[in-house]
């Protein structure tokens, strides 16, 4: 969305989420802009409009791989 700046003869673009730049034509990559949003060594996969998906390593789950899975709960040791 563009906004006219009175008295300056210029416009200012207010970018939608996931975009930046003077004309809002640069897509933000959340996987490389700052800290990795994924935890536990997960892989960050960029999606459209500045969104991302975390690919969790074994033993972790959740949107950002922040939850530790109790491996023994689903496969308890029978003799241990």
C-alpha cells in the first residue's frame, strides 16, 4: 500500500508481511534474515510471502521443532 507524504512530493510504501524494499518487491527470507527460527538443528525451508517451515530432526516436533518427542512413550521397552 502506498502512502503519499504531503509536502515532500514523494510516496512511501507500507509493505505487506513478508515483503520489503522501496517498492515492496523484495521477498523476505525468514531463514536467512537474522536468527534461524527453527530449534534443535532443524532445517528452515522458506515458503512464499515470508513464511517458513521447519524440517525437524528425529526426536523433535512442533511448528519450530521446539517439542522433544518421548521416544519411549510410543515404543516402550518390553524387558527393560
